[in-house]
């Protein structure tokens, strides 16, 4: 089983849609959780951290379920500029961030 | 000012050659990394250095040798290049093991 698994998609949604991505992780001792965004042929950048209580940043909401070892990202009111690959990232030990393979999102007019 | 810069951005070379990629960060971070992103887009950690000391070496072949002359620089030298080494190599840095700041990547093609 992979350490971090995501549905690779692609997800194709119209502008204004709500879309959700899921991610599971295998190491129950994992300490911290993040979503990164990677545009085509660019470097990954931090989108948001994920906290046990859930957290929101504008149109983006992240949730963590430690019991089920599951992380989610919800994007509301999708914009064309949201088109990217979304990477689920888990810290399994100090200095080691493990990336999922990413979920491709395309938002179309 | 680019926070994490790596050079060169593109390398095209023949099998068996040796190549180096350089990375510098001006963020004052203590930790630097090399990640490899293959054709399937998986980003996998290769090495991590904290204040010039190697802290993570993820079963990378001996042909890959990182060097950190100071905490702002982490270079990657690859000997005897193989076809499977073709990938994008990302340098990154972080402070206190939090957010990773990536360079723009170095795209290596081995022919």
C-alpha cells in the first residue's frame, strides 16, 4: 500500500462548481498534513495546512480524520485559475514529507 | 529575488555522463532537500540536509551524491547517468520542518 494515496482524476468541472478531493495515508503515526498545489511545469507551492478541527481559507476547506487516516480538500465556486494538480502531503517523521501522486483538476468555462 | 534557485533548468545528456545541479536558498532556512519527480508526477524525497548534515537518505543509488558546503547551498552530483534518471529534480528548503519552498526544478533528460 502506498504511504499516501490520492485519486489521480482528472476532474473536469465547470466554473462555479464545488469539487472535493480525498487522500488516505497509511502511517498512523503521521504528524502533520498539508495540501500543495502544482501548476503545469511549475514547482509545488503550499496551499494550506490541515488541522484536526478542519480549517478554511476562502473558498478552500480542508478536513482531517485521524481515525480513518483520511484527508480531504473542498473547493467551492471553482475558478479557471484553480486548474492545477493538488498534492496531498503527509509528514511521517522529522524532515520527511511524503507526497501523494496528485489529483489533476481542470476548470472549464 | 528568487528564494530557492537551482541551475541549470534543463540538462540533456548521454547515458554514462556525469552531471551536477546546484541549489541556493536565500531564506535563511536550516534544512534543504532534493526531490525527484518522475514521468508519473510522483514527488519522492531523495536527500535532506540540516545545517550541512545529512539527515535523510532515501535509498538513492550511490551514483547520486549530494554536497552541502554551507546551509544555503545543496548541490547534487550524478555519476554514470542512466535512462531512468530522466526526471525533474526539485531543490527545496524549510525552517523548523514546516512549509517547503521549492526551486523551479531542473529537467534532466538522459538519451
